C-alpha cells in the first residue's frame, strides 16, 4: 500500500509518500509545495491554484493508494485559520479527484501514534520519522510532518483491517 501524507499550509504544504508492506515502512518521496512565487499576499485564488497544480503533480508522479491530511489547528487569528482551512480544502480535494479515500487526523493523534506523546515537539516528530524511515532525507519540517501523517494513517489502516478480518472470522 502506498500512502500519501499531507500537512496543509498556504505558504508551505508538506507532502510525504511511504510504502507499507505489513509492519515494514519504506520512504518513497517527500517535499514541500510552495505558493506560486511572485504571487502577492492578496491573491489567495492564485496561491490555491498553485498548490492544487503542484499537489496534482505529486499524485500523478507517485500514485498513492490512499491519503491522509492533518486537521486544521485553530489559533487566535481567525483570518489565518480560515486561509489555512482553504489550503486544507486543496489537500482534501486533490486526492479525492484521484479517487482516493482520505483519512483525517488531529495533530495530537499523529504525534501520539508516531512519537508516543500527543504534545511532542517538532524535533521529536522529525527524530521519530527518521527512526521509522532509516536513511530518509527530509525536505523540511512540513515534509517531516507529512511523513508522520502518512505513518499515522498506515497504522490506523492496518489496525482497522486487522479488526475487520477478526470480525469476519468471528462471524463466519
């Protein structure tokens, strides 16, 4: 199974792709989609279009089987939260356009799954991603978060599959 994790952001949208075979996780690729260079702060539509085009290319190139996106972190700045939500909309839309099921996870759930602590620092997330994916070269903090989201989703999908298999065996 190939999993795409997406860390939504208007300026920097992180993405990471891993392959999952049983308990084995393998790094495939990671990177950061940046809003179109030269686009002014006021031109939100063009920035969203740029993110859409870049993320579409990521899906075309790496062809994931499933995707996961982090929930929006709500802060005190309502305008910034709304803009982040719009970038998150792109992060949900593009995989859906490719027919993928998209999992959604709260930041604390991702950290709990990958680090073991729900309020882990970014440096701890980065460290644990490197332990899960030996030899990985991470494009930046947003890409590290995206890889953590992919790892989290792989664990949840595997757990759900095992549960469904056990329920089928019990019923049958």
